[in-house]
C-alpha cells in the first residue's frame, strides 16, 4: 500500500551557539509548536512521533515531545549520526505512506557542547573503527587531532585536489557563497559576509581545510508534520508540498575494501540514494531548482554536487566558477546558508533542511526565494553511515 504523502507543516527555531540556547526539550517543544501552527492542527491529531538527536540520553524525545502534547502516542527515538533528523522524517513518511497512521510528527533537536565532535564512549570500540582503518591506510591518522570527522573530510579535500587538480581556493568559494546566502536567513548563526582570503587565512584545521570551511557546533530544533491526502482533505488543509520520493541508504562493503576516502565520507551512499530517487520518479537532476545539501565541510558540498548528479564527476570546479550553484545559475544550493553558516545541530539539521525547502516550494522564503521552484532536493548525511535523500514537489 502506497499513498501520496504531504508535508502539512514545518517549524524551526533560530540556531544558536552552544551555551546560548535553551534546553533541548524546550527547543524541541517550540519547533513542534511552530510546525503544528503552520499546519493548522492540534497535537491530538498526531498518530505517531519520531525524535532525532545524537547527544542525549534515552527518551530525550519523549521529554521534548511531552512539552507539546501528551496523548499516549508511540514516540520513537532516532540516532543516525548527523542524518538523525532526516531518518526521523523517513520513518514518519513511511508510517503515513503505508497507511499505519494518517498524520505523523518528525522532530529533531540538539543541545551541543563547544568544540570539535569527539567520541563520548572511550571504554569501547568506536562505531567507525573500520572507517578509521581505511583513513589510516590512505592518508594516515593524526592522534593529536581530536576530531575524526575533520580528518575524514580533510583527507577527502586532499584526494579531490590531487584527483582533479584544483586549488584550495575552490573550497573557500563554497564558504563565501554560504555566508552570502545566510545573510538573508534569520534562522542562521553566521550571517556576516566573508572573503576568500579570510576563509583561507582562518585557523588551519586538517588537510588544507580551515575553520571557516567547517560547520560550527550549534544548538537548535526543527519539526515537520506529515499527513495523507485524505487527512488533509478531511481537515481542510492545503499543504502545497508533497514528498515525491525518499531513500535511506547505508554503507556497502566497498567502503572498507576500496581504500577510497570519498566512499568513507558518504559519496557512494549519496550517489546510490539519489539515483534511486531519480529512477523512481523519472526526474533529471538538472531539472531541480533548489537543493539543501550536507555541507558539513566545504569539500563535502563539492563532492555532493557530483554524487547527487548535479554535475559530472570532476566537473564541480566549472560549476562553481560559472556561478551555477547560486541565484542566477542553474540551481540554488543551500539558500539557507547550509550547515556552514546556518549551523549544524546534528539532530535538527534534517528537519531544518525540510523546512527551508517547503518554504521555497510554497514561495514563502522571503529574500531567499528561488524563482519558479517546483522541485527541491534534500541531502542529509550521517557518517558511519546513513544517507537520506528526499525529493519534494510543489502540488496544487
């Protein structure tokens, strides 16, 4: 059984730096309240709820959701690294599409600590231990650098530069674009413009990447209400946006056997998931007007252009230099400012991407509005690994 799934409402709160936010459950409850108000329904209409977060104790989802309503519905907590929010959305969409419920909630939140992401469980093997072995065989591991994520993507930047002969300036251009887009987003943490020189001269991190090419630890929350056409009709709702297709893909054996750092950072997951989307719906990726993709580091935006099929392999440089990734070009990528400038509260990111794209398709994105947006693509990646690709369409 398969039914059309609509996005009835979305909501989020402005993202903030660690130490400046409310508690996770307060942020989550506010995002839910905003999504319910946007949908025009009460919490009692929700049949199931899914809560995405990474850093938090068990049943943190219940604590956040109870602040918006307590009706005894099933609440499922979801941790899929940085793809947790979109994984919660994937589950909510499945519940509605299958007919199990008529209306479901996906919420994501994160109350982060300052500094680089680190493993909080030093008394047991890390989940990405096998990925780290690939990194060690290819580019080596710096034991003095506390962030493995930084080392994975720094290695990917080195590999991309070596494979395609690009300079570090190319990655810096991504950060400049990100800030330019974020200037029009009241939800973004960093809205001030930066120059390529400032990006390149900011603190060196690893593999040629600098501080302004890495997403900041952030606190925030986002939510989405998913419903069936029958539900929308029965309650007089006109959402205007549907999920045309969605895929969640995890790693293949080649991630551990091919010694390819692009696969370690999820390029293969992204490629497979997006191709399945395009084949299922019959869409050419070049027909998509707006994309929110997972630019946790500047290099990952470049890799994702190619993995998503927006350009051919190795052709990102021309795409960027021609301005085809921004307003006036072929597709507007990360009009929100993306993770680099909007911020990256891990569990909230996927729902914030959803909110941005729904606003774009509705034509309510204000100064960020992409003209004529009818198809929107979302890419949310969790190392270790999980990749969620969602295609949204404008509907009458």
